[in-house]
């Protein structure tokens, strides 16, 4: 993938969460633009256990040559649930 293509997706406004798919089938979900930094030949992904967190726990570096596609992620509806917990 060309760096400008990935950069444009990350900086699209409004931001739309997406999944990065690599040649080996590995995927990374990018839920916040702050969790992906694009360089000339690589991208750094911030990984966290909590998908709502903006603070990464570790990072992984991806070679842009191994990114075969990006896929949109569904955006959770603001109206899901009644806000009271339980079922």
C-alpha cells in the first residue's frame, strides 16, 4: 500500500474505524486515528486491550508492502442498550 493512501484513510474526517489486513492474514483494528502513525515505508500501530483507550500498551511496526487492504469497521450505535447494565 502506498503511504499516502494509508495516511489519507487515517486523516479522513470524520474518522471512520478500519481494519488493516496483511499478506499473512494478520489484522489490526484501528479505532482511533491516534493509534496509527504512517511513515514512508512502514506504519506503527498502537495496541491496547481496551478498544476505547487512547493510550497504547505496546506497538507493532508494519511494512507497507505487506498491507493488502483496509476494511471499514462497523461503528457501534450510540443508542445500543438502555444504559442500565444487565440484560
